[in-house]
């Protein structure tokens, strides 16, 4: 895969990989990971699409300087600009977890008009299923803004999110998920800039359920695929079923025996559904 850089109008740098030929398909990864979340499906998808895999800001090789706001609105603007630049004005787009939340925000705010939209498990309009754990994570991130704690907490993150955690995120306990976590956190230890930027992100990312999406779903004109896992405890199926009832052109597909890391649990099924819907 070729490594490229997108420069947003405010100077933000988004690193992305692309491979294959055909209509461009942009896939956004989940919180804390990187473009490698999609590695198991790169080969089959690149045979049908020009696959575009960015590292979200604060992740992988992308922007992590603390001078940016890292607010949801800022993220949505960056992602919308990135998609338009790399995949055209009416792109095929998909996202998982925070990547899906960003796409929803960009579409709801009129910043992005996708030709087709794929939403993989995310919290949608529902409360966070792991609110207590997320609150602890948020508190640790905020503490990184205090002088002297940024590098300490950055190093602590690598100890907390060790490679074994990746395997636990896979319903099939796929050992390859260890490398996913290893890669995602390999540049975090001692990175004070990234820790301070994460502190900004943690202060501004919404905690409460995004109930405004219930009014936004009926306005999403693009055909929308809700592609869900049946063993992802962080993102239960009822949220997708509720959203499906409000989407004008939506469909729901469920991959059985998959957890948070769908691409590692069932790469054949995930690729099949994406090709069927987008291709």
C-alpha cells in the first residue's frame, strides 16, 4: 500500500494508505487503533475498489500536535475534507466505532454527501455501554494536560493497552489482533505532544447519548448499510435496529460470531458485505 498525506486547510496532516483500482472506498477505523484495523480485508477489497485507509488524527502517523481543538465539529470538517480530496464529492464511505460516529456527524451537518454509507458497530444515539470504563479513560487523558504528567501517562497507556488486549477484542481470539494493538501504540510511549492532544480530545468528545441523531436519520438520503457484529458488547444490536426504522434507505446485515474486531473475526464475510453493498 502506498503512504500518502492529506493536508487540511488548517495545516492538519492526515496520513493514509491506498491500494487497488476502481471506485474509491474510504474506511475509517475505531478509537485508539489505526488503518491496520482493515488489514485482513485489504486484498479482496482492493480487487474491486481503490481502497483508501486513513489514520484518524491522534492515531497512527496522522496529526497529533496539541494546537488543534480536536472537537467533534473539527474532526467532522477534517474528515469531510479528506473524503472529498481523496475520493471525490460523492464518495463511498464506511466507518467503525468513532470512525462511524464521525461520518454520521459529517453527514448530519451537511459536510459530506456520500454515494453510499456503511456504519459498522458504534454507539449511534444510545448511551455508552461501558460508561464507567470510558470515564476512567477520559480522566486519565485529561490529566495529561497537567505539567509533568503527559509523558508518564503516555507511557502508562502502552502498558494498559498491551498487545494481549487486541486478542480479547476478537470474538474468535485471533492472535493476529495482537499486532494491531502493538502497531497502534508503538509511538505512544513518551510522546508528550500526543498525550496533551488526547487531553483536548477527551475534554470535548460528547459523553451523553447523541439523541439528536434520531432527528438526523430521516434526513440521510444515501443508501445506508448497518453492518453489525452479534458479539460486540460495546455496541448491542438494538441500537442498529432502532436506527434502521428511521433511515429512509437503510438495511441491516449481521455477521455472526464476530465481536469488536469484525475484520479479524470474519474477514471473508466483512469483505463480502462491503463488496455487495458498495460494488
